[in-house]
């Protein structure tokens, strides 16, 4: 789709198959439609390509060529090729946060997979996901590889300029260094929310969280602030694990907020 002068492409690196326990406080008896035949929730490992002028930005870098049981990656290179993007075409990679399913393709065989790209990420994630883990941890090895290649440009603060029409917005809670992206061109606007929101149902039932939230209470406050800002506007919204990587708008009705597909 186009957001004004920006071109926006959704691609997937694979599939997560998450147990019901991952969604803390969610009554699956009332939401059986979320479950696949195996009794788990199947969601994509979403990434996005944004073209703005002469700059190509990749938002999140998938899990990598890896099967960890609860998730299988490996599709991103072919998905990029299918939309006419090669690894060397990427100028900037923005990682919404440093969970493994968002950084997996940053380095392959101890080398940057996107050879010309600068990698932006939230500086507040570095201590927890790089410094404080074992030396052989996959996430740590990936990020240290990028650091050794001088490819990292950490983000601090809010509303960080990335490229023309693209701004990173600090949305903490899922992790403390979590960022979403605001895409804006002319009078059109879209938000890529990373894992600040795990599924559209969190609009209607804001009280459930996910096991991977570092600070569930802060994550809930961040979601509520986003919904309050977005409801009733024409802004398009999606997140890294929304089913089908579908975009929608936030509407209010009968005392609740709803996600309406675009």
C-alpha cells in the first residue's frame, strides 16, 4: 500500500505457534476462534519494508533460519525477493525491540546479512538482552556481530527521525527499549506497532497481557495511550503479529474500542 509518498510492504519470516498460557488472563473459552486445530495460536513473524525517496527501510528482521519449536523462521529472504528487494538494497533496519524473533536475520555466519544497512534499536534493550545473558546466547551473538561491524545506531528518547516520513516512537512495556514506527506523508498516516500490541483483541479486552512483556503494567498503559490517540482517526495500524499482517483502524462504540480492517 501507499502512505502518501511512502510505499509500504508487509512480509513474513515464518510462523509462531503459541500455547494458550502465553496470553495471560485471556479466556479462550470465549475466543475459540483464535485457536488453530492444534489448540495453539498461530501468528505470523511479521516484517515490513518501507520505501521513502531513495531510502529503503526494513522494520524488524524476523527469527532467522531457525526452528525453535514455538516458532519457525527462514522465509524473509524469499519474501523480500518476491517484492523486488535484495539484502543489499536495505539502507536501514529498525528493530522494534531485541527479542530474537525481531533480529534473527541481522547476522548470518557471523556477518551482517544486510551488508549496507545501519541497524537502529532501542538503547534501553541492550543491557537486558545483550549484556545480561550468556555469552553464547543467540541474540547477544547477533548484536555483538553488528557492533563489531560498526553497524549499530541505538535510539534514545521519543520521536526519533529515521528517514523522510518515518519516525520511531518510544512505546515501552513489552521491553523497555521498544519502539513503534510512525509513517506520515501528506495527510496520510500509519503506525507499525511492533509487539506493543500482540493482537487486535487487546483493543476490546485490554486487561490481558503476554508472557514476554517485561513490564505488563507499563505495556498496558502504553497500549491505552496509543488507542486513545488513534481512535476515530483515519490512521492505519498493524503490528508484527497481527493475523495476516492486516491493517485496520481504531473505532469506539458502546463503551469499547474496536479494530476494523482497512
